[in-house]
C-alpha cells in the first residue's frame, strides 16, 4: 500500500493509496488545493472544513455538468457508434472520478 504526503490549505496530510497511484493522488490533491486557494482568495480563511466543503461542491458541480453534457451527447445519438462508445467510456471515467474524490475527501476528513 502506497502512502503520500499532500498539502491542502497549508496543512500536510498523510494519505494511503494503492501502489502505483501515488503520482495520480498528488495530482488530485494539487487540483483540490488550487481550488481551495482560489476560494480562500475570494472568501478568506473560513476554516478547513468549510473551505474543503465549498471546494468539493464546486468540483462536484463541474463533474455533474460534464456528466450531463456527456449524457446529452449520448442520448441525442449525435455521434456514430464509435463516438458513442467513447462517450460511454468518458461517462464511466467521470463516475470513477466522482467515487475517487469521495474516497479522498473521506480520507482527508479522517486525517
């Protein structure tokens, strides 16, 4: 089992992950931290829990928008079969990302 040190909102966390997923987890953490820093710049420091909640909600909102657009493309049958297959793969990837973000948030809250 791998383990990485990530920094979110100036705080360091040790997070376990599957072997080989360390660099991916670091990229996710950097993405989340960038979002937290954006929010901190506009809202100020409102506490770790609240800022993480706001950042998570914004990211999930973007995820839902992307999934909705993907679903609309697939439903409209706008593309040929191969393109529909690619859209299905994209929808699955977004769903997997959502699950991973949820798991990451749980691990961060537990730290």
